[in-house]
C-alpha cells in the first residue's frame, strides 16, 4: 500500500528553511520522502514512535544527524510531516511549541 504525504503550510516553510541551510542534503531529503511514501516501514528510515510530550508523533531518519518528525495516520493512508532538522534541536523545538494535534 502506498501512502500519501500531506504537507502543511507550516511544514513547507520549515522544509524550505532546512534545505536553504543544508543544500547538500537535498537528495537525501527527497529520497527519504520517496521511501516514506512507498514504504514507511523501510529499514533505512528507522521509523519509530516518539514518547512523552511528543506522543503521537513518529520520527524517520534522513541520515545519522537529521530527522523528520511526522504524524502517521495509518488508517487513512496519510503521512503528515511536522518538522525537519537536527535530531536534538527537533526534539527541543517540538517540546516547546508543537503538539501533535496543533498542526497548522
């Protein structure tokens, strides 16, 4: 089953900012999105649920240093990326200002 990526306006701004800061990661980023759409369980993505205040979100790897956090709605076949960036900075930012239900 193929999944549909649903990009919010907020995510698009974050992704553009991320790619502007890290143009060398564009190909890896795009490959990650393609894999995610085709098979979220692909081992290269290292998909895992987040816990605590980020409960309800998942994370996939772009590489060892960078991640995409996302809301995974398996029953609807939709994947909603929430944020993209450095692993530690993402966790810190997510804890400060984003709830899984507050996507906008």
